């Protein structure tokens, strides 16, 4: 049974989010071997929910 491949795509996103890499081992000939690395320390990430940085607006100013 051939899968849709979504599981490997999810693994790739998780590994890369944690600062690692994922690859197929080309030297392995008995099936497919997936290898991955992870960073020794968590990568620095920006808070995607924070307000964008920029100059403060005065009470009468509006953003364009």
C-alpha cells in the first residue's frame, strides 16, 4: 500500500522547525532509510503573535 506522503512532509516540517535536517540515505540498499539531525539547542524563533516592531504612534496619528 502506497501512502500519500503527508507523513514524511510533516516530519520534514517538524525537524526543520527544530533546526535540523532530514534526508534519504542513498547508500542504504535494503529499502528506504530516512536520516535526520536535530540542533543541540533550540533555534531562536520570533513570536509570530506579537505586534510588529516599529515606531510608536502618537494619539492623533494613523497608520497608512
